C-alpha cells in the first residue's frame, strides 16, 4: 500500500487531464456568453434596419 501511495508516475497525466477539463469548461462558458451577445446584437440590428424604412 505504501508503494502505491508514493507512486507519482501517473500524477502528471491526471493533472493534465484536470487542466484540460477546466479549460474546456471555461471555453464552453465563454462560447455561450459570446453566443448570447452576438444574438442580442443581431436582433437589435435587424430591428433597427426594419424600422429604418418606416
């Protein structure tokens, strides 16, 4: 049991996997926020264009 506790060979792989998961979650959150902002901007622009002709 002590040998397993001191074994750090796979530790770097686990750290990289956790870091990758964190980056993916942050990327998804940023993408969703950006998508919402783009949708709001497009809707506002289309409303302005539609009202420009009246």
